[in-house]
């Protein structure tokens, strides 16, 4: 009775094993250590197009050839040889297919099976992975195209996930922000946003809660934060996409620093032109009456005997002189500059200016220091006009140092320009004032005309150069002049 039950159990197990063996969707082949086929499943026969009796007892490589398939594997990469050598499960992927037909790619798993009292057998399971491998190749190709587009874009492209962490940072972003990709990947986006804007992640949280895309698809003008700590103007467009509830936000960012500088320069030029026309008319109207007032005042002063009257008339003449100087400055400001250019050594021009200023300010309260580069080439310029610029800037610096201090002038060669820096140790310029210092009549001093820097701006502009100031209150000011090389 027990033997009958065991027989039934064995029969049931064999039926189940046979069902699994022939029902599985992969090819199965059982071979001995010499590669002689001991058994195959139905899928194997269907793929080979052969009968089972024609396959059993044959060598696996011969069956592949007889069926029109060709196996490219050498003994070094043959899964049977490797499984025999290692005694462990082996998996390889290789190309395989009928002659004259496009190859398929097979994943072949071979592992040894040892039964007690029986010779060692090897079971091979083969799967067609052609479609899967093609998808992988297409995905890699798509990723390569995406990366190429991403890294050749001239605008910065930055993406963050729903946790506000940076997940995409292209080459242009590295150049614009000054960070390498490794420095920012996985970091919070707040590192690129000026601290005064607060925590930006609150906007992402609000969007995730409301899904209100009010800024998506629009061009925004903001400021960003470089690695150096510099804030700079940007334009950016925002978008988002959601895949299986995973949201990614992408910003395309353009550094518009140069554009803003050009706009500012154009606005400055337009203002100067408009003011110049008005000033020219006013100066002309004032000049003649002023000459009459001054002339008659001198005559009256000479005829007076009352000391108090003479003193008061002297004050009138002092103010007339001041107005005459102002009118002269107005004339300098409104004139169209005709530069008398010639090759000149900018260091020599600066040394001449320092001799003049040293003679005027010889009390020792103010000092002058020069750090002049020795490798400067001559530039084509009007030395006299540039002297006027340097004197104006130095005079401003001296007036900003009421208790004395040092004026430092340095020169250096850039790739296409010469740069002159004039630094003082004065009170500095307020942030709200620094954008107006080159405007005509803008001054923070009681008796200043507000024309010195405006005239300097026009002279430098006529040389096709640039002039600007860097300053912070209480930390002095540095004026920078860039002039093109010959």
C-alpha cells in the first residue's frame, strides 16, 4: 500500500516536472559534460525546427549548425566550458541566429546538476533578449542625445526634484554660476539664490499643494547668486513634468549681465545727450550776463571806500568766479570731444598726474602709491584728456578722505585691454548713489558741480573704453578704467 502511494507521488512529481519543463517560455537544454544533448523542452524544438528524436544524443554545437544557427562562442566563452571549469552557475549574452538572417541576442544561463549515483549534467536556459537589448541601446542613444543637447546649450539648464534638490546642472550652468556639477548635484537649490530672497523651497511646497502653475511657462527677471558671492541679473523660464507622481522642475536661465550693462550704458548716453543740449543752451544764456556782472562788480569795488561794502562785493566776485568755472565745466561737458590720439605709455601719463597731484597736496596728509605693470604696451589715446579723467577721479578720492589717507593707482594688462584702478580709503559710496555718480550734476558734496565724473565718462567713452566704480560705505572706493590696446 505504501509502495503504491510512493509510486503515485513519483508519477505526480514527474508530471508536474514535465509540465514545468515544457510549459516554460524559455528554451531548456540538458547536456552532459561533453555537450551531448540528454533532453530539451518543446520551446527549444520549436525554435530549432527539429524533432526531439533528431536532437537527443547529438552534440549541442552540431544541432545549432544543423538547424541553420551559428554559434559564435569560442571555448573560452562557451557557457558549458565555463560551468565545467567553475562548477557554478554561469550567465552570458551573445549574438546568435540563422544564416542570412539578422542575429538575435540570447541570454544563456548554464548551471551544473549532480544527482547521487548519476553522471554530472548541465542545464541551459536560453532567453531571447534582442528586444530588451535594443531598448537599452535606444535608451542610451536617447540619453546621449539629451546630454549632448544639454551640454551644448548656451543657457543654463537646472532641474530640481520635489525635495528642492538639484538633479540636472549642465555645462552652461557650471560656467555661469561658477560651480562644478559635482559641487551642486543633490544639493539644495537655495545655494544659487541670494539669501535676501529667503527659503525658495516654500514656493515648491506651495505648488505641490495647489498645483497652481501661475509662473510656469513665463519669462521672469530675477537675480541669482554665483559661487563667488556675486549677485547677477538673470532671465529664466520655468516648466515642470510629472512621471508616475515624480515631479521635476526645470529652469532655463540666461545671464543678462552684459545686456543690462549695455542697457545702462545706452540710457546713460541718452541722458547725457539730452542734458547736454539743455546745458549748452543754459551756459550760453548765463555766460554773457555773468561777464557783465563780474565786470561792473570789479569797477564798483575799485571805487568803494567803505570796507564792509568792499568785503560784500568781494563775496559777490567770488561767487561770480565760481559760476564762471561752472560755465567752463558746462562747456567741457557739452562739447563733442575730438580726441588728439597718439601712441602713449599709460604709465607715463599716470606718473605725470601723480606729480601734479603731489604738488597740489604736499602737506603729507594725503599719500599717493603707484603699482604700475611693467609689461604694458602703448595705447592709442589722447593723453591730455586721460590726465583730466585721472585728476577728476583722484580729486574725488581725496575729498572723500577728509582725515587723510592713501590713493593707490595700479595698472595691468588684460587680453585686449589695459586696466587702471584708482583706489581711495575714504567713506565709500552708498549703494543707491553708485548708479548715479556718472550722471551730470549728481553730487553728494555741498559745493560740487557734479560734472567731473560725467565729463570723465564721456572722455573714456570717446576712447571706446569703460569706467565704473566698486564701493561699499566705510570701505573706500575703487574706480576702474578699461582702455583698448592698439
